[in-house]
C-alpha cells in the first residue's frame, strides 16, 4: 500500500531540548575543539543503551547529557547548534519549533544568565531567518534545583517574553520533589502570558500529570503518556484540550515502555487528548521528529488522515501566531490530498 512521505508532512515540534538536539558528529567535533574527553557511549556512533526507570539509570542518562552539554563553550558553538537544529527541522518537515533551554546550564561559560539567554535568542532569530523555520524558546527550570532558582528563571523568561520566549517549563526527574514546590515560579510566568509546560507523566505516573494541572496551571504537558493509566485524567485532558508532548522513541530508550508498540499513542489519540509528537533528545535517543510519525504509522497503525491530524494537533498546541497556524494547517490539508506517486 502506497503511503505519503511523513518527512514532507508539515508539522510543529514542541518537545526538543537544547543540548539534546545536537548532531552526533557536531558533538565529536566540538569535543575535539575544546579537548573534552567523551565516554564510549557518546562516541560509538550508536545511541547509548539507557534505562532511567531506576535512580541509577537516570543518573547515568543525566551524566551523559551533562557531558554532551560541556562541549558548548562559546558563542560559535551555540550558533552552530541552533543553525544545525533548524536545518534538521527543515529536513523533517517541521515548520515551527519550540526549543527548551535552561540558561543556568550555559551561563558559567557565556558570561551569566542574561548573556546566555540573549545569545540563544539571537541564534534562534538568525537560524529562523536562514532556514524559514519559525523558532521560539521555552525557558525551563530544573526540578533538582531550588524553587528560588526556578523563580529567577521565571522572571528571566518574562523579561524576554517579547523577544522570543513563549513558555516556561520544568524538566528533569519528576519523581524528585513536588510540583507544588514550583507553583510561585509558574504563577510568575503565567501572569505574564507565558505558556506553562512542565514535564509530567513519564517516569512518574498519572498523579504527576494531575499535580502539574492542579499546582502549576499546566497548559501543555511534557510527555504525559502515563495519563493513559487513568481514565478520568484522560477525560480531563481531552475536555480541556491539554496537549501532551509525546516522545515515543525517548519513552522506549529510557525504559518507560519495553517496546515501541507499548507506548500509548493510540490510546491517548482515541481518548481525544491532543498530541504533539516530539524527539526529546535525538542526540541520545537516535531519531528525530519525522521518525516519531513513522513509528505512529508502523507500530500503532496510524493512517495518513490520522497522521495529518497529529500534525494539526501539534500546530494547534503551539504558540505560533494565528497567521502561521492557518498557513500550516492549510499545508497539512494539501499534503493529505496530494496524489500518491
């Protein structure tokens, strides 16, 4: 049976982490440039074997991520990463990207929080103009750090809300700490009109998604797949049209599900929960955005009309301007009626 090319399906990408978007070849080149010694897991040419469902496994994942982040040391490195990420988005049919960054991770080498975020935003504007991909930034706090740190980042995000920052997130292991510990930071962001998009429902169960909704006012959920374990929560997400940023390859790589066909993409979709497929950290998980749509087709039986609806949901769940949304939705419709060759 002939099928349309998912790489040419126009789509939005709403769950991509900054360092994790790096190309493997770029990681090797920047490590050589700065004299950073990489572990075998990052130089083997194949995605590392990971399992983050226990504390030791999550620590290993974070250690690999931190090592990869350590090669980003100067302005040239940041601009290269953003430009190459934008180019990869084009290749995957992505027309809109909301990339997540914690500026505190880069601030020590880039002159502080403000210079680090300003550099990222300038690199985003430059890459967007060069490639045609609309790009915006979500500033993310870290669950492993203090609520005071999160409030500092929320205020920073608000300061740059008219310069490319569209949302505020909360990343890292959701099994550590309580969502409500960060409620004041999210209140700061929401009052300024920023999207509240914390991680939840990945390593922890559906209760973590409820906490994000109740305590943080989440308007979008990073991951959210474990919501499938709670029928009432599914109904709540569907009724409120809360988009879940589902990352199938990441879920399998981290051991949340044993196999790709066990990720509850179909269950969420059929429950009416809006989905935005995402690649999360392609550097570590080995596949980018279009491959997630291919997984939906091959492992979950999504037809071309259903894939087009997934793409529409990613656009509707984005913070793209209304004109961009309308244009993308029209292009998705055009993809669907395009004759098969």
